[in-house]
C-alpha cells in the first residue's frame, strides 16, 4: 500500500482523495489546506488522514497530490521541493487540465517523479463512489516512473487513462472547455431566445432537453457530419436570412455566435453533401455580411 499526502482540500482534492482511498491501494497520511480548519473539513469528507497546518508538518509520503488552483501550482511545488518532505523516488502529481507536469520541476530537482492526471469530469463537491467514477477518462503525461505508480491506482478507480504529449495539453483543455462549458453557454443563449419568443424558461428547458438528447445520441452513434440537421444542412437560404434579420432586431447580442457557428455548419454541410454548393455559398455570404 502506498502512502498519500494531499495539498489542497477544495472540492477536487476532496473527491479525488476520497476515490484514491476507496481503492485501498493508498493510505492517506496528511491533508494540507489554506487553514487547519479547512484541512480538517477535507479529512472529514474523505474519512481518512490527519489535518496539518504547514508543509513541514507533513510526513513524507510515496505519493503527493497537489490540488491547488492552477496559478498556485508552481509556488506550491517550489515550497514542497524546498521543504525536504519529498524523498528521491516519491511521486508528485497535479490534476490541472491546462498545465503540464513541467510545472512541478522544483519537485524533480529534489529527486521526485512528477506527472499530471486530468479527469475529464465535472466535480461539484459531492463524494463519488468508484462505481460512479468508473469509465471516466483521465488524460495523463509525465515521468514514466510516476505514471507506472499512478496508472494501476487509476485503473482500480475505474478510470480510462489516455496519454497525451505535454505540449498539446493547452489545446486539449481548450477543446474540453468548448465541449463542456461552452455547450452550457450555447444552451443559455437558446433558452434566452425562447424566452424572448414568449416561452417560459422552464417550459423551454423541457422542450429542448429531448431535442438535445437525441442530437447527442446522433453525434456519438454517427458523427458530427451526419448528425447535422436544420436549415443550413438543407441549404435553406431564406430561413437563414430571416433568422439573421430577427436576431439583429430582437437579440443582437447573439448575432456573432449565430454567424460563427453557422459558418462551421456550412463547412459540415459541404462535407455531408445534402445541400447544393450554390445554396451553401449563398448562406456563407449571408453569414459573413454583418
């Protein structure tokens, strides 16, 4: 059984710490956070370990999870490297989706092995069981020795581990943000437009949900090209023109988004091949002429 320390007892640190302990492959020693009280709250959530008030109060551990905000990772790694807590051969990893394991170079200088493990999952602070977490994809990169230690534990957690080159991580993270966060923003625009059309938001949500579910089913059972429907996929120039006219009149704040997404829909429709190139060219001109 490997020993574990956690630095950062926010919702990510707590949930991942709990999942790590559920594997029964690690024993949690210390939890460190901004204050002793918040560290104790983390211990209470996880159900294991001891709250500590400083880095030097931590016992050395085989594995250390740094679960602080992204802009604090380098500073935390430097403090950890300077503390003498990390022994040669110990593993230190962070869970940032944006930053690579290079941010932990201060730990490498102390003889530790470093990695980054990013669960492609949303965490809302609730404790997850291994069954609930099972099937989650985790993107990994870092030292081979660190990954050799971490990947069997991730496998026991039920994770699907996907390796990634560290210089591609920013692009991966931007894609994840677009697929998750920006989908929420797009739906917020959709619901807001329905409200402007006179449909109550709670009713609009019920109307859109089955449409969205079916669309997602089509995307993942077919692909994005074949899943695309609607006026642009049909080459319906007049419908797009009328959309643009009323959007400009009633909800001008979404005009840019409609045009950018519409331009992408033109490209997908061209690959799909159900609309004529002339009609798609006409729609493209409409979208580009603000």
